C-alpha cells in the first residue's frame, strides 16, 4: 500500500483529522530540539544548577532572620554573605541557560520553517487549487510562530517550574507539616478552574488563528492583484472584506482575553486567601511558643509557598500556551506530513521493482493520451476530459483548437503531470509517465504559459530559472536573441541584470512572454508546451511574440503541443486536434480538415477568415 493513500488527499490542508495532543506535539518538538544536542544539554544542565540554587535560597533567608532575632552577629554576617554570593551565581546561571534555550528554539523554528516550505512546494497542483498563497504564507509565519512561542520562553520555564513545584512542595512540608496540610487544601479548586479554561481556550484559539489566516489571505490576494483592484475601483470593498475578517479575529480574541482575565482574577482571590490563611495559622503556631515554628521558619515557609505557587501558576500558564501552540502545531505538522500523490508515489513504493523511476533513455518525445478521464477535485461533478485519446508523434507539432472551456489547457496540465488521470494513461515514448520520477520528467519540457508571471529577480535569473547549472551570460543572451527579447532587454539600464517587479509587473505582457520563450530556447527541451497568448497583447507586441513563437516552433528537433488561437500557427501544424467537451472531435492536417464538409474546424476557419475580411473592410 502506498503511504500517500492514507494521508492527506489533495484538496485540503487540514485534513489531518487526528488532533495532535499537546503531549504528542511536545514530544515531536523535543525530537526536533534534540538535533541541537550541545546547546540543549548545556541549557538543561545549567538550568538544573540554577533551580537547585533557587531552592536553597529561601532557607538562607529564614536563617538570616532567625540569626537577627537571636542577635547572633557572626552567624548573621556569614549567612548574609553566602546569600549574596549565591544570588550572583544564580543570576549568571539564569542568563546562560536562557541564551542556550533561545538558541535551541530558534534552531527549531528554522527547522520547522524550512521543512514546512519544502512540504508546501512538494504538494501537487491540485493541493494549491484548494488553498491560497495567503493561507500558506500565514502557516509559515503566524502558525510557525504561534507554535514556537511557548518553546522559546516556556521550554526552560517548564523545566524550571517543574523542579520548583516539586522541590517547593517538599520544602514546604519539610519546614512545617501542619501549615502545609492546611494550605494545600486550597489548591484543588484552582486546578479545576484552570483545566476548564484550557479546554475552552484551545477551541477558541483554533478559531482565532483561522480568522487571522482568513484576513491574511484576503490581504495577500488584494495586494497580489492590486492592479485589478485599482482598475475596478474596488479598494473600498476589498478593505471592507479585510476589516470584516479582522473584526472577527478581534471579536474572538477579545472573548479569549476576557475569559483569561476572569479565570486569572478568580485564581488570584483563591491565592490571596491562602496567603492570609498561612499568616494567621502560622502566627498562631509561632505565638503558641515551644519549638513548633520560629519566625524565620514562618517566613521561610511563606517564601517556599510563594515559590511553589508561582511555579504552579507558571505551569498552568504553560498548559494554556502549550495548548495554543498545539493548535498551531496541528496545522503545521499536518502539512509537513502531507504526502502528495504525484510526487511521492515513487518514494512510497520504491520497493516495487516494476517501476523505472528515471527517465534514463534518450527521450524521443512521443506523447500519447490513452482513454484519459479527468475531473478537478474542486469540481468533481464536471467531467473535464472524457476518455480522451490523442497521439502526438515525436518531433511533430500538434495544435489544440476549440471553444474555450473545452479542455485544452487541461490536456497541457496532464502532459506536465500537474494532475494524474482518474483513469487512462499518459505515455512518454510508450512509458506510463506515472512510473517516472516527476521532476526529471518535467525537466524534459519547456513551457510557455499565456500569462507569464516572472519572479521578482533579475531578467537573467528569470531566463535561467530552474536550470541545474548556471548558464553563462553569453548563453542567456543567445537564447534571448532567438526569442527576440535581446533588444528590449539590452536597452534597459541594467540590461540582463534588471530586476523585474513582483510577478514581472515592470515588463509588458509581450515582453514577459518573450522572456518565457527565451527560457525554452536556453533549456533546449525535447518537448515544448505553448499556450499562445492573444487578445491580452496589443498588436505590436503580439507581432513580436508571434515572431518569437514561430522561431521556437521552427526550431525543430522537439515535439510541440500548443493551445493555438492564431490561424497561421494552426495551418503550419502537423496535426490539428479540435477539443470540445473533453473529447477530440476532429483531427488531421489543415488541408484534410478544411476540405471536410460540415467539419467543425472548417467552420471555425471560415468564421476567422470572415472576421479578418471584416477588419479589412473597416479599415
Ligand atoms: P480550455 O483550455 O479549452 O479553455 P480548460 O482545460 O481550461 O479549457 O478547462 C476545461 C474545464 O475545466 C472548464 O470547464 C474549466 O472551468 C474547468 N477547470 C479548469 N481548471 C480548473 C481548476 N483548476 N479547477 C476546477 N475546474 C477547472
């Protein structure tokens, strides 16, 4: 059985149904932390020494006071000096351990972030159909931070306070058994109260995080499409959407805060009550005379009680903060563990020898879709490819034409293995592509999409994008020349080092396309997939892009599959396939298709010619 089948399916990020319990989360974070062995063991050792010292200090304070009451100057001076020395030492130990813990937690955050990012990029395209970049980046930042926040401050706090709690209780009983028995009666109700809160808080925290992620997604989307927002004067409605989502986050946050305040207040009253009780009963014991309790011992008891009590409260706070972190960790680890279907099929079934995981033969570029059936996970009711058959022999050009929504781009996605067919097979040189290593498979392709969002890096980097070894500037320039991109790039002030804005915003659509075509020239792939851009470009840049595309198609030695919109490209193709409702309804050369009576393609050509003629009349 493949692992991928049991874990997260493609369409949801939080399909990890079994909530990670706080304990499991702690164990997992600890496993990550243990990779920084030296820092962690130093931190723990130093913390141990610090805790032991902290436990010793109150008994010195008690002794000092009893020496004062007894009037024993020498013993008093000695105890006071020792006390001072121990305090200085304690401070130094604390600083060292805090620094070490901080180093460990930062390393863990680094580990989490990098693992998470790797896990994200590993997911199938179908996964990204079901989420937004805003949600994902919020996972990298908000969730990762929320998850790490308690580790940063609280891992050391957890250890320290556990020692203080146990040690403090022991010292309380050691100092006065009677007082201890009385005081601890109060602890019960506080515990119950806090437990109730932490259950409630966990549920609320998950909703708060979800609300902020939603707000983040709205903002990211609006910012990423700021041109669209402005062009449609939609600033107000986008702002309203964002404000609404933030308001929800705030509303839940306020609820969380109020709940926290109320429980804290109640716990505080109980706490003060115990303090009064100790003073009253302890006072009676001291006044009762005998050796049952000295003043110093009463103070010492108070100090141990406070130590124990604040350790206890800190631990309760930790329960809450670990609970909060667990909610975030659930999402983070859920995604880290999510195995994509397409990308892991190999690693999870590597034992099966029937697979040949490597594209290790000289690829000819023979493509074939055999009875391919497909629908998108987001719209399972719509059959997008309906038992589609298509053969594209090596080194030929195949043009896909037909109505929009017919399935042309989906065919291109299937060839790139962005999705796998629900049934049927896609073959490269006769080999089922599902048996091949997907990354090595994709490297055989050169792709030009209709809209080419470039990375916010230099033009040279963009052209060389994805290449395993860095090309020389000469190679990049040669590729750009072939794609008719050289002239406009070198006319820029920084030439090929010019940084393009986010998503290539500083370049025109036609320029971006020519950069994309330069990429293909540089890579020299065996198979070229093109989505011809059309109406989005003005006539001049359209002409430039066409020249560039024609050069790419004429390059020879590769199989070209193109989603075509322009008659001249189509006419030149070796094979034209008319795609409609997920099927190939006609295929053949231009001549064989136009000569067909009642042919769909023939009608299409007629319409286009009529349109062109109309244009001429208009002019
Ligand atoms: P064409 O390229 O011929 O215009 P497409 O392959 O883009 O056609 O689309 C085929 C059908 O699949 C359309 O109905 C479209 O709405 C749907 N579709 C395309 N991409 C997705 C997607 N990512 N999620 C859901 N449905 C999609």
